[in-house]
């Protein structure tokens, strides 16, 4: 999606980025910087705008702007310039298939040399059923490998059969779990390296320039047993408009006739087709490091 061409310090540095608006148009930004400021901007694409004169206003509005400006400040500059144009000439500017927020985003992505999934070489790992403690340990091992360059971007599918619950690195055992329920159902408690455990949702852990992003998607669940093991306070669900966490649970099995294996296979095939990912295996050294 994004590329950059660097020249010497005495010459402008040029950046390029493209963004397709979902349901809208393609927006392309070619940006040059001189020192710490934007010296040249060309926004192009298959979009439409009215009147034509607004196009030059957009391209001129960010000249001399700090290259460090975030998307919010870039959009504010664009909006202000178009507002001055409207007030001066009495023409209402209409942007079709894009807006100033999108323009600011694509410019910012160009300046930061941002990439998306299609720019990366992905591997998919599905090692089969593993103990929960091993799955959690592999999170850290693979994160370190990707961060150090030993491994490329990776999508891994967990599979476990032991009875366990996973809590986040900063969560309190006594605040998150019911000890009586843990003992009654013989649940193993495992702590992960990300910020919190999930019944359904996502959590992250950053290390260097690498992000571990994992998601729990509940295929099936025993909500009654869940309430015996987990301690879910009123504050946690207050902003959801619910009185009971049990009522919030809506596993995939209720929404699809597909088996769990079919759901996983569909996700793998879709990801591989979209991003060109290939399947890989964990080595004995990977397991030993975990």
C-alpha cells in the first residue's frame, strides 16, 4: 500500500500512499517534504469533487505544514482552507466518495510509511491441540521471534482441550475469579502476557515495533458454569446496558450451522486468499523455548 523514496538531505523526500474508501473511492497521496515541513502535495484518485477549483485548494492547503502533524490536525487545516474558499467564492464544496478525513489519513499514512496486511509475507500456524500453558507461552515466544526478525508476521490458531481460564497480566485473581467455582470445576488458571482475558473480544501486547493481537471467539459456552467460575462486576458491564454478563454471551454456534472446524477452516482460507499467506509448522526448538 505504501512506499517511500528517500533522497539526500539536501533534496525533498517523497512519499506515496493509497487508500480505498469502503463503498467509496480510491484516494492517492504523493507528498514531498523539505526538512520538517510538507513542500509539495498531490492528491489524486477516482473521486469526484465540486467545484473543480477546490482541487487546487486541497493540494495547496498543507504546504509548509509540519510533517509531524497527526491526521486530526491535517484534517483541520484542510477543512479551514475549504471553508475560506466557500466563504470567499460562495461555492459549496462537495466531495463525492471521500472526505477530508480520508485525505488526512492517506497523507499521514504516506508520511509515516504505514503498511497494511497486503504488504507483508504472512504465515499461518495451526499446531493442533496443546495445553493451555503451552499456548500462552507460545504467545511470548512467537512475539519475540517476530520482533527480532527470526519470524515474519504470523497468524496462529489456538486449540485446547484442558479445562482452563486465562486472565490478563494485570488482572487480579481474587477480583476476576470465584475460587469456589474454580475448585468445583477443576479449572486451571493461566496468566497470559496481554492486558486481559476474554470470553469474547480482543487484547494486545506490544514489544518493540511488534504487536501481539489475539482474539477470543466463543463457538459454544456453558453460561451457567461461566458465572460460577468468573466474577464479573457490575462496573464491567455497566456501559453495555446489561444487568447480567450471562445475557451478553452469544456464541457462534447459535449464529451458524457450521462446525467449529469449519469456522476455523473458513477463516484460514479467507485470510490466505486475501493476503497470500502460507502454512507453516512450529519446530521442536519453538516448543522447547516455550
